[in-house]
C-alpha cells in the first residue's frame, strides 16, 4: 500500500522533488502509529486473556448450625465448585457446631475434594466446626477468633454425652488431624479433658485456641483480616471470586426441613383427608393433603434423612388405616398397626437414624421430632373437633362445595323406597360405623346410625327415612 501511494505521488509530482521526502516522512510516521496501535491491541488482548484464564476461587459459608441443611449446602457447594472448575475453595467459618454425623459427612466430602480447600475462621470454629476446619488443607483465622472445644454434648442442656460418643469424636479428630499433618494429640485434647500435653494443656480442660495459640501449635497458618488477604499470601492473583448461594428451590427445601413446619404439614395432611371424606368430590382438601405430604417427604428425602423403608412404612400405615375404616369390620389389629406405623415413620423420617440405630442421634433431635409429629397430629384432631362444623359454614368453603339443598317442598325427591319403612326392624347387612347397609324383609337398603357402632347381623330398627337412606338404631336384647 505504501509502495502504491509513493509511486502515485512520484508520477504526479515529478516537478516537485521535495514532496518525495514528505511522503517518506509521512509513511514512516504512519508505520510507527500502526506499530504502536498493534502493540496496544496486543497488550489489551493479552490482559483480557490473562483475566479470562485466571484462577477461579469459590467461597462457601458455614455460618449456622451443622445439621442436614448444612450438609446439603456443602454437598451442593462442592458440586458447583467442580462444575465451574474452581481452582481453590475457601470456607468462611463461624459456627458453634451441631450434629456429629452430619459434620462427619461434611469432613468426608472435603477430604475427597481434589482441589485445595482453605478455611477462614472469622469468629468461631467450635465443636463440629473445629472438626471441619481441621479437615481443610489450610486454616486461617481472624484476630479474636477461636477454634476447639469439640466435646460432644447432648441436647440443649449442654451436658457431656456418654463416653462412646466422645470416643468416636476423639478417633475422627485424630485421624483427620493426622491426614493433614497436624498434631493428633492436640486434636484429641479438643475433645477429651483428661488428655495432658506439656506446655499446651492440663488435665480437666479441653483445648480452645485463640488465633495466636493456634498459629504457635500448628493449627493455623496465619492471622488474616479477609479472604483477599489469604489469596495474597498464597500469591493467587488475577482471580475470579465467586460466592456460592443457594437457589430459590434449595431455599424452599431448607425451609421445609424445620420441625415446626413439618408439624404444620402433618396437621394439613390430617385435616385435608378428613374434610375430603366429609365432603367427597370437592377435591381441594385432598389436593392440600397430597401437597403437604409431598412437601413433608421430599426435603427429608433429598437431605438423606427419609430412607426408602421409612417412606414405605408410612404409606403401609396409611393403607392399613384405610382398610380398617372401609373394608375390615371392627377395630382391631390393622387399625392399631396402621396408626403405629404412620406415627412412627413420621418421626423416623425426621431423624438421621441407621435403621433404628440411634447411637449418634442427639436426644434433643428425637424429642423435637416426637413433639413435632404428635403436635401436628394433636393439632389436626383439635381442628377437626372444634373447627370441622364451623368450616363448612364459611364463605370460602361454600365457594368450593355445593351447599344448596333440593327440598321436598320444591318438588325434589330422592326416596325410591316402596312403602313406609319407619318402625320396621331388620339386621345389619354390613358393619354400620355409622353408615353401611341393612336388610329389611329380604331387601337391602343404605342406612346410617346416630353415631353408634352396629356390628354385622345385629338387630336394628328404622327411625326415619332420610332421602334414599334409612336412619336406624340398634335394638338391644
């Protein structure tokens, strides 16, 4: 291009040689500008490429009690870290501990993760939090933070659990510390007050390190103020920092894991089934019961609490109750077994038991699960007893259910019985509780009692004719 322009100017300006020098100068300057522009664009592209290919750092937060919800959060966090190909994972820690079995599963997931995991204790890493911190590749602590005090306690009272729990905690603390090159005796001393370590711990107390003490004893790499400082100390630059947050669906699942919410769902299940049986065909009560049952089961199943056999026991119990009500006469083994299986499975679904093994299930969790289940069932029963009749009179219920009556005075009739039946006697063709069928003069009629139970083949008397059914009472010999 430069050659073409030069030739053109030479041909057009042969009488003015000084223009040749001007063209030469012009082309040199142009060449320098093009070179500078190319260098500038190359630097921008290189910088953008470096930023794009820089390390990815994902942060997950453990700032609540260690329980099934936290276990699921950690599981999803590490799965997300693998998905985005994170080069480093930083755990921001502030917890007083929680359920030992859930903490152990979190430790297993952290130890199995292939990329470095660092923990930033910005306040407290107590009990199960200390165990999780020791499982990480590096520990960093903020000024004024603490780590330790890992004695297993029971319930809200804070009393030390039996020695079998302490022994289990000591063993996993030792093995986790050994795996990451930390002194296992110190890890054991965080659990057992009897352990004595020269210049570190005396008998009668468990170890709880401050930041400076943790650094001195190899349980903290450095005192830092922020996550950015941790990355700077490890020469991690041009990084992309991403905080993992639960999506809307996961937040909803975590919400329904609350035992109080579980109790309310049980109440809705009981109430929905009852009102559907009282007003068959409406549909809404049954839909509410099914929805509540799904919201009760799915969160616990996704968090690994509801096992297959527990869900199967729940549905088996419900089926036995239905059979007892509609198929099997009397109230016997099926009804009692059905109620027992239903209530028991509702409780077990909330507990992290290993097929009736409750060794590592805190007593407080068992009490809370029992109270939530029994509270929901009791609340449902009270709702049915006190609110059942009133609910059918509300405007909302009338909009859902057909409440108009077809009265005899308006020409409506549903009595297809031949001849008067009031005062006649017969026998119960099926069990009446309170409705069923009766036989009078070798003919079968629909009938119901005033609430009393009448067994099959017992004597009855017709009190009145109510539409197409007979109102009867039991004849006592």
